[in-house]
């Protein structure tokens, strides 16, 4: 949003020829200045810049901000059971022995696995939230819009930013003792929203008796005190174009909701 500076009145006081003229001019100026200040105050009060921040996200607003099939390239189909999705490859206890000099990093890596499995990457929302999911072959896109507190969001985004260093590679063990290698790298996102953090998480392990690799693009984008989080990928890898589309169009939809508008069904019609 472009911020327009409001015009301020200016006056040039001509040199006085006599003391009486100077006093008269000063008195007139004082009267004029008072009226100008009142006009300025009225103008500022009615300006959009003085309006309050967007109202708290409602459940209906969160649902309206979710991406749709029309927003996604490819053959993605929306599913009804996204809230029940859980990937067993994300279940495991982090091997603390991998963190010889920074034991606290192991706790951060454990939190990442747990939050990815529980679908609460940024922690529990403090307000309204909505979730949807799409499937294309063996790939899944799980997408959420939710309201949070600003302090909590700042902390969560700082934590996400630290993970490619703290959790670049580690081992996790499942309940049967099977070991999995997890790698976390930074993944770029379009420069949209007020803040953003992208990761790519790969988990190599055994599934159904076969060695396999789960690859997930993980994204978090903040708009005010609301945020979008989603994971995109599967056993066949993650499609970067879909990640980019979901980030761009999802952020645009949330901004439309913040502006008090209902996002258009056709993504090309969203400003």
C-alpha cells in the first residue's frame, strides 16, 4: 500500500512595516492557523490511513481465504478427509547423539517432526482457523489459514528460520527401532505477505518393507497477525511450481479477506 503524505498548510509572513501592522498580521495568522489545523485534523480523521487495522479473522473469513482447485496448476483434486491425514514417516524420536555440542537443537528438530505430523507448524492458533487438502497422484497439499498472536508468530518464524542450520541432518527412530534420516534445507518462497519462511524436509526410511523418501515443501507466510501454512509433496517429490502458486494466490486471497472482500473464484480476478 502506498502511503500518501497529507498536504500541510504553509504561510509566508510578509515583513511588517510597522509594529501595529505586525500585531494585526500575527492576530490574523493565529486565527487562520487554528482553522487550518482543524481542517487538517478533520482530513486526517476521515483518511483511510487513520482507519483501524482489519477486524479479527472469523471462521468464515478463514474458509474464504483457503486456496481452491482453480488456484492450483495441474490435476489437484480437493479431498474431504484432509484433517485426518497423518504421515507415519514423520513419527520418530530424534537421536540426541547426533547433536554432540548442541543438545537443545535436538529438541527443535523433534518439535519440527511433531508439528509437521500434528499439522500445527506455527503452534496452536489463538483464533479462527480453516484447513483444506488436495491430492494429485501420490502427492498431497495440506493448506491452513489461522489467526495467531503477534508475539507467538514472531517466535515461530524465528524458530523456522533457524532449522536449516540446527537440523540440517539428523536421525529419528520409530517405535520399532527403524532409523530414518531427516534433512532440512531452506526453500525460497515468493516475496509476498509481511514475512515468509520456506523449508524442504526429506525423510528417508522404510515404508511397507521398502526404502522410500518423503519430500515436503513446507511454507509459512504471515499477513498481519494471521498466517498461512502448508506442506506440499509426497513419495514422488515436491512440485515447486505448486508451492509458488499456493503461496502467491493464497496470500492474495487472505489480503482480500482482510480488505473486507470475498476472494473471486477465478484467481486472475484477485488483485
